[in-house]
C-alpha cells in the first residue's frame, strides 16, 4: 500500500514511468558495455556508463519515494545522483571530443546546485521559482557538453546528431517549465 501522508504523497510519480526508465537505463548500460567494453583509452564510454549508473541510482530512489514517510534525505540523494548523471554525460562528451573534461568546474556546479536546492527548501513545493531554480543546474551542466561539441570540429553526421541531442537536452529543462505551466502546475513536471 502506498503511503498517502503529506510528504511522500506529493512526491509520488507514476510508477510505471519510473520502471520503464529503469529498464531503459539498464538496457543502455548493457549496450554500452557490450559494444564498447571500456578499456584504458575509452574514457568517454566509461563516463557514459557512469551516467547510466547515476541515472539508475536516482530512478531507483524515486521508485521508492511514495512508500516513505520522510523522503527529504532520499530526495536530496536522488537530486545529487541526477546532477552527477548530467555531469558524467558532459565529461563523456568532452572525452569524446578529445578534450579533458573540466572536472573542477563540474564539481563546483554540482556543489552550487546543492546549495541552491537547500536555499529553495522553504519555497512552496509547486512554486515556479523553486522549480526553475532546481531545473537550471541541469541545463548548465548539460551546456558544458554543448560547449565541448561546439569547440570540436564536427566532421560527421554522428557528431552533428550528438550536438542536436545534447542541445535538445539543454533546451528541455526550460521547456519543462513551459509545459508544466500549460499543464497547470510546476510541481508535476
């Protein structure tokens, strides 16, 4: 039986969607490993696999949130894992473009995002400013990957598609706010 007390209930997400995301993440992890088997010179694939693992961790925590009476620490851990997932994607992209990822910058951005998250805790859960401030760090972390792709000389359609995909990821964070507004609430996106 799902916990319907205040706290856990407001964080409940459609469980089927979370299960599907976890299955897709496991599939991607296995595909990355089977196709590329990270070896010494394939740090981009290793970081892509790390991103999948961080995403799996965050999704797994979200899957059990509805059963929790005090989900605060779990929400923070889930948020941190998702931030690490996005930072890992940017690291993978940088390595894939032949550059050393800006690890110090990525860690500083994650730390700043966690401070921002703490600062927004007193805001109403479904307020637009809280939602915007919690989504912005994801977009900024993902934009690091866009920077490295744009610095890299794009030679193939695969690289152009990567640029489009990563830019779409950056754009989807502010787009979620517009969609949530149109759907009637920021706490639901």
